[in-house]
C-alpha cells in the first residue's frame, strides 16, 4: 500500500517508498478505516434494547462506509505506484500484476487458515480490472461515469438476486407473498446459525470448509464479474487522477461540497431504510416498496464513506486537528498487518477454538473492545515503526513483489 507524492524528486533505484516520503493523509485515512472495519467485523449477540441501539449506530456510522474508504485508498495508492514505476523506467503492468498476485496469495492463505471474511482476494481480482482501466488512460469523466453506471447495475442486479433468494428461503410463491413475520424469523434463524457455527465448529473442520468455499468461489463465473469493490476502486482512481491528495487546498471547494452534501444524504438514506424495514417487519409495508429504500441505503453507504474522506482531508488542513489525527498514520502505515491482526482478534473472540464468546458480546462491549484494541494497535504500530521500516505483512508483500528481501531495520 505504498505511495509517493509525485511532487518530490524520485530516486534512481526503484524500491519501496521511504517512510519520510509517504503521504500522511493517506496513512491517516487508512488508520481511520481500520478502526471502522474492526468495529463492523466484531460479532455482537446482545438483544437488549441498548444492544439494538448500538447495533443501529454501528450500521449508521460504520457498515459499508469504511470498506468504501479502504477500497478508495487502495486505488489511490495503485495509481501512485503506477506513476512511480513508470517514472523509474519499469513496466508498471508487470509490477502491478506482481503486487496483486502476492496480495491474492496472502488473502487465500489467510482465508483458509484464519477467516473467510477477508477482502484481500477480492481486492486482488478486482485490481486486475483496475489495471485495465489504468492502461486505457481514460479521462476522469469517463472513469466517474463508468463508476456510477456500474454502481446502478450492481444495485439492481443485487436486489433482483436478493428477492429471488428470500422468496425461495421463506417458501413464498412470489415476492408479493413475503411477510414481515417470515423475514423476522429468517433473520433470527440466520443469526443463530452464524453464532452456532462460530462456537461449535472445530478448527480442522473449519479449515476444510473454508478451503471448499474458496475453491467453489474461484470456480464460480460470478466471482469474476466486477462488483462494488471495483466501483470504489474507480472512485479512488478518479481522485488520484484529479490530484486531490497532492493538492488538497486547490480542491477545498470540491471537498466541502462532498462533506456538506454527503453527510446529510448518507444519514437520511439510512434512516429512511430503517423506518421502511421496521414497517415491513410490522406488516405495514411491502417488499417491493422496501426494495426502493434498500437501494437508497446501499447508495448512501459509499456517499457517507466519501464524505468521511472529504471531512478528514479538510480537518487535516487545520493544525489543531492534524495533531490529534496524526497518531492514526502509524496504524495506516501497517494497514495490512493491522487488518490481518484484527481478523485474528475476531476469530480469537468468536470461534470455538478461541474464547467462543460471540453470543455474549453486547453492542456496548463490542464498541469498547474496538476502542481498546485499536488504540493498542496504534501504539504498537508506532513502537514497531520506530525500529523497523515495515510491518511484518508489508515486509512479506514487498519482498515477494520486488523479488528481494527488503531492508528490515529502520
């Protein structure tokens, strides 16, 4: 996830970016995204009103927002890496393919032996499409139009598939016959099954099951159809082409508009969908009407995520906020290591071969756990980077990508 600020001179040797040349704004945003991803991924089994409240707070502030930021930043770094490889006379296509291949390998190993919820394999596959768009040298307007059109197609396609699956699972003749009672029972049944799988599946059986799932996923043609992650990549590529991160001040008006409109829109779409869902469960709404609000919420998630990005970039122009947000850069510089570490923490808390207490975690406990664990990650990352150039996972990724062992000590 290295990048370079192209306004500075480049060295003659093409190797990973030095720490002093990194763009702090990208690392701070990565650190911010890591916090949200940890919050979303932690299991929560409480059913008290306070737990439901915190669950909805998580849905409002975190679900779908931080994965948007992560994908967005991945594409920004991808574009800057491409420019850096080109400036050093290297073949950027070959370099990018090697980075994506190593990332896929790391994600595949991790998904089998640790957690099948990782996103790295998807990033690697969708990164191949990003490489194609990068090579085409498309204009910013074309990239933005492609992202919006693809998002619309993905939303409609996903809603059609969801309707078919729900109709089949609840035993309804058509989607018009879906009732709120059936949906509540299905939701409760799925939550119970998920909790049971965490707390009863032995590790070796889980490894075999995750291997079968990975194999089936790779053999499915649908795996290779561009999904919403690719939309986030396109938005990040657009931002990199526009030079937003290299010159935030010149784009201040645009960022203010994104923050000013994105925050209320994202919140409004969420509450509209929440009310519609509650009415549907109560039998006062139809599946078809609720479908419109689900689509709106789906759009609102990346809108709110990008509003977060814009707001933080604007805050970083203020010295007061910059000092307070600056510690996030340490976690962001070790984003891959910290992401994998979070997955280990998730499995250690939820699975049977760990503590197996996922069903006992309340919404309040999940948030407190997230705050404490992420704070520890920030301080650990700061300590580590004072002694070493890269995080452990970043060192492996770079060494395999460049075909040589990277310098380890800072």
